[in-house]
C-alpha cells in the first residue's frame, strides 16, 4: 500500500484536492466538495497568497470563523471532538504551496531523516488500493495489518509493552513546532517569521485558519493529519537520538498518529524509554493520556481492542454437524485468539487441550491457506507459557507452522528470537 510520500508533487496535489481528503468525515455520498475545490482552483488561478492580501484590508488571521466548525460526539456523555471544514481558499493555497516541486522534495527529505530502525510509523496517509473504497478504508486496513498484527508478532521477541496516546493531540500542536520539524528548532527560532520558508508559511496558514492562534491545528482533513505527522515524526527522531546516546537499543516502537506501543525485554529500560518519550513530547506541548497508559506483560491480549475480545468470548468457538467441525471465527488467527482468552481463564484445563486438539485438526486441513504463521506461533507460545500441560500439542502445532517459512534463516529467527 503506497504512502503519500511515494507520490510525485503532481500526484500529491491531486491527492489532497480530492473531496474525501479535503473533509475526511463519513458524510452522505451526495455531499461532495469537488465542485467547491474546482471553483476555488479556477478563481484563484496563479495568484499568490501575497497577491490576495494586497486586495484585503486584513489578514485571514484577523477574521474569526473563517472555517466551518462541527462538534462530533465522542461518546454517549458530553465529550465532543471539534472538526473543521476549513476555508477552501486557504486550503487550496496551502496545498499548492506544499506541493510545489521544491517544497515537496524538501518535505520528503525531512521525513527521510525521521526514519529509525527501532520506530515503525504506520500513520503516514495512504493511497487507496484497488480493493479500498476510500483512503480512510486504506488507513483502517493499515491499522489491522501493521498495528494489531505487528503487536502480536512482536510478542515473540519482547516481554513487555507500554501503551499510551497523546491527550488532545491536534489541539495541542504549537504551530511554530511545524517549522522546528522542517528546519530544526534552533534554525527555526533564528528564522522565525522570515518569508519564503516552508515551515513559516505553513505556520502562517495555520494561524490564518484559527484567528491568529498558535495553539492547535484543525482536524478533519488528511492534509492536517499529514502536517501533524511532521511534528510527531520530529518527536520520533528526537526519541531515537536520546535513546541511542543512552545506549538503549533493544526496543521497538509502533506509532499510529498519536498512539504509541513500545516493546522491550527489560522493564527498567522500558520505563526509561517511556520517560524519554514523555519528556520530548512535553517540550513540544504534548502530554500523554494517563487514563490510557498501560505497562503490561500480556502483549497479545492488549494487541486487540476490548470490543473484539469481548465479541470473540461470547460465542461458542466450534460446533459439529455430523463428522464436520465448523467454527464461528473468520480465520485461524481468530480461533487462536479465542483459545488464548479461554486459556487465561482456565489454564491447564482439559477443555483447553480439547480446543487445541480441534484446532490442530482444522490446521491440518487448512495449512495450505496459512499466510500468517508468525502470528499464529506467537499466540500459541503465549498459550503454552501459561499452560505447561499443553506443551506437547503446542510444539506439534508450531512444527507444522514453522514449515510454512521458506528460508532456514527465518525458521531459526522464530525458534531463537
């Protein structure tokens, strides 16, 4: 699945100017912003931001309410999330500015400096594939494949996981930090307000959309998701640098926007990593959400959202019709997650052994269709650790799955992580 950073500046411009990316809310099909964006594009033409300002008495930042704000309910109580349908003129001008050949090249270069072997970023906006109905669908697919699945796979290598997210992430972004991310903090401070620099221009547009405020950026557009990634990617690079200086190298971080999952084999080191992360985020005006912060040894259970686990636990896993065995699960992976949850409540039980035996029969029938052996081995290993009586059958199942890897080196990596 392509990320937006793989696109040329021309294709990136078209991507941002799509109606579903201009406003990423789930709106009825008949609400389409394409005509509005096309009208603005034609109306503005080649005029620059400065050309437009010459015809106005005030700057956009001196006007209140240039965007249309909606409050979207987050829960059944009284919590709302502000979503902005941003001013299409300012939006178009910003998109055009970001996707000039020079600026787009510079943005891609800066993102390349954020890359770290220990940090996987999964939330760079994605281009929808042939099977995806929208770019949002592509992002949801990415969450499943690269967050939940990777978390389960990493349980083979790491004992502990730290989970947290940023409180009110978009509302906390200090607009000047966008320039810090693109130029470096010291250079950005020295060149603050200097015209012609990309970081300063984006900062100016953010303030223009928010009545001059420097705290927070709009939500509700893929463009602002991308701008947020600039600041969050800058934070990633700082975390990596500090941990390298502290000689902490045996860890993995998965980040999806403002959600963090940190993996480590030493609890003391994991606590140090979490402290470094919080310190760097605080310097960027962010705070971690204490209500959603967790340090756990139960990586697999916390890989999935609670609603998924609850759904799996409420229904019988297997039923028989004659000699055939049917399952309520949609995949072998779901079957094992169900058995994993049962094993936590009833370790070493006879019923657990019976469930694993039934799974073994189904695996032998479907083993040609197994495409995620590493994930299945990870779940089985976790089951065995809590239920020693199940060692023989788990080892037998793992031996079948290890055969699915095409290279000896990969088999050895799984057996000796």
